[in-house]
């Protein structure tokens, strides 16, 4: 029997990137999409409405209470949604995250079939992809433009070891989370890493654990290609948009440096490109969709011109171009940095 797989996401001013992301995951076999939009200026909400009218996805125009995390409010609502209740598997990811399935067939069904029997959740490790030397925004597939990434076993910064979770909807969970679902009290879900190997209790049994440090290279079955920076132009738009889960966290030069790794070439996601291209052609054929996509592209180009005309923003843009790609810290230095971090944390706690 065919299993239903639901993807839950939030969207704000991401119109130029929506169709490729959606087509990629349709091509991978996702059956349902639940998209919460908020405060869109570029027409993302109108594009979502057109796609919803064609039965491609479910769009919820979401207004989070002031001072509350937009993403967390949406995730709480999504847990109670009929699509979540009807799903066999659920994946919560952002529009800059593309599931890269390495299992032959390259579909979610192939990935799920490759998991050990009884698996409740698979931790899909992040893989940061850098700007690849691309400064300007181009209306071309993200997965084709940005092919330089961090090494698979990059262990620093800590954010490079984070993961997103594909999990069984009927498993021992009681709420969606940004990185992993919240577990029922005293539950012991069966977790595996991106290579299908069981995760130790230090990770599986602790819902607050978001890092795969020590196991960050385990991605033989699947991983998440995370295009967190894209081009410098697109990064400036991301800065203006803000983060969906932590509005107070700055999107600045430090954020860029922590994610702009161009260390190794990785084109493995190209194995999924034919299915993506076929799905993208179908989406663009839906009445009004191509025009709405084009309008979002025009809005982004105009918005960048407005933003970069501000002296402070222009200075940051120039610094992004000067910074280039980040270098990987070797194991010995990495250990020193982590040790220093723990000493600093202990000193602060001792107060």
C-alpha cells in the first residue's frame, strides 16, 4: 500500500525559490504539502493560493501573535491538521532545505524501504552549501547553481552538525519541532542516522539534542542539502526577511561565515534532477503560476536595489563579497575550540 508522506514548511517572501523546492520534493514522491505563509510582500502567498487551487498543496495564511515565533506557532497548528493525522510519515523542512536521497531510485519510498524495521525517525544531517562564487541572484535552479559544500564530516561550527527529521506520524511523538519532533513522556523512539545506523541513547532519548557531533558523516542513505546563504544578493533579502523561528537572531556577517562553505564539490543531488524537471514543467503549466513566479523574481531584484542603497546594508553586502568562503577547522584545532567553549560556559555558569 502506498504510504502518504507530508512535508510541512513556512514561507515568507520566498517566491523565486518555491517552485523548484516544491518540484524537487514532488519528484521525490512526497504526497502532501502543508505550507504556512506570513507577511508576504513578493506574492509568495498568491503563488501558494494558485498552487492550492490546483490541488498541489494546502496553503494556510498564518498570522502568529505578536512576539511569538512564527515557525513554532505554525508547527503547533500543523500537528493538529488533518493532513498530519492522515500522513504515514512527516518531514518538517524550510524552503532552503532540499532532501538529497542517495538510495537507488532517489525517492522517499526507497529511503523508507531501506530503513531498519521498526524505525520511528531518521535524523537527516545538514550539509551546508556555500555561495559557490555566485554574487548575483539568478532565476535558475538553486541545486544547479550552488554545488560547493562543506565536507561530509565537517564538525564545526556546531550548526554544521544539526539535522532535520523524517518521522513516523503514528510514532511516539506528540508535536512537531523545528529539528526533531517532541517525544511523548518516557517514550523511547527508534532513531537512526543518515546511514540507517541506530543512534545512541545520548541522542535518541534526549529531545533537546539537535547535534550529530561524532556522527555527522553518517549520510549514506540521505541528507539535507542546506542552501542557507545562496548568492550575496539573496542573502541580503534573507536578512531583510528574518528567521522564522528566531526573529531576534541577527543574519549578519557571522551568520554568513558559519555557513558559507565551498570546500568540496558535490553534485549528488543531480541524480534527482530529471524527476524535478518533470514536476517543475507541470507546475509552471498551471494557469497563473509562471506569471506569479516571474512577479516574485522582479520583486526580489527591485528589493535588493532598495536594500543595497542604504549605506549600512551596502557595507554588509561588500563585506560578504570580501569574506569569500569559510575554511574548515581541522580536528585538533576543533577539539581546542570546543574545549575552550565548554570552559567559557562553565565559567559563566559559575558566575
